[in-house]
């Protein structure tokens, strides 16, 4: 299965179009949060429809620069993975929205709430493998959650989940400067970087998982 993974688009529809064209045919587009830049549900829907126009299935989670209203629209569009597990052609997908507490007036959750959301989605997968987590925040790690200010700010709930469950793949963003690939046990963690700046990842997942970080 070929996955186009995009995070931190921040409503840059021109950048999205360039990415979609360069990536070519894919089986699914994963929108990993910060779809808008403190925008409206209609802004988010336009992004989803734009991705769907390229004849790909879309899965999405909301980021800290989105909102509960954006999350609700993603649910209404049938693309949300937050607190949800979906199996497509034998591959399990679940998602994590928001971020751990950081700044007021952003879309965020306590680590306990993030842990509950992960467990809720996981129980719906019925053991499907390979297993993909689409998350806006990265897990607490060494590189993919490291900020320019020298802090590790990834989710401890997500890290505990990864250590316990060992999904094949975690697609994340949020920390733009954390773009890269890191292995946590048997789990490959991919911080796609900011799609607003043209960054994205192409993933082939099956018996073996391969990842290519790209920029338009």
C-alpha cells in the first residue's frame, strides 16, 4: 500500500497541489494535523476535498493549530482517525489529534486523554497488522521531537503506547525542525516536516515498510 503522508500544511493549498502532483498515484493520503492555520471547518474541508480529487482515500487528524470544530468536520466527512481504528486491505490505521498541553487557545489534550484516545482506536483494529498510527504530535523520542530550543516535547502517552504495542509505523509532525526518521524498537517513526514548506513522505507499507522523505 502506497501512502502519501502530509503534516503541518497550515492551509497552504498551493503547496498541497504541488505535493499531490509530484507524489503521483497513491492508495491513501494521510493528513497529520495542522491542516489549517487556526482556520475554519470549511477551510479543512477544502483541503480534504482537494486531496480526494486526486482519487485517493483520505485519513486525517487535527493538529494544535486546528480546533474541536475542525475535528468535528473531519468526523462528518468520514476521514477522522482520532479515537478510531480502521482496517483497509489488511492494514490497520488509527489516529491521534491535538498535542500535549503547551500554549493556551490551541487544540490540546492531557497525556491521560491522549492515552485513552490511542487505546480506543487500537481496540477497533482487532489485531490488524501492519498497524499505522497517524499522529499530530510525535512520541517522546531522541530526534523527531527535538526543538530548536533544545527540548524534547513529544507525547509521553504516545511513546508508552509505541513501546507497548510496537506498531509498524507512526506518521507525525508538529515539530517542524524534527523532520526525519527514527526507530523505536520495531516501530518506524516518521516526522514528515512541514508541508507548508513543501515537505512530505511517501510510504510503502506491507510485509516491509519503506519511507522516502521528499520536498517539492
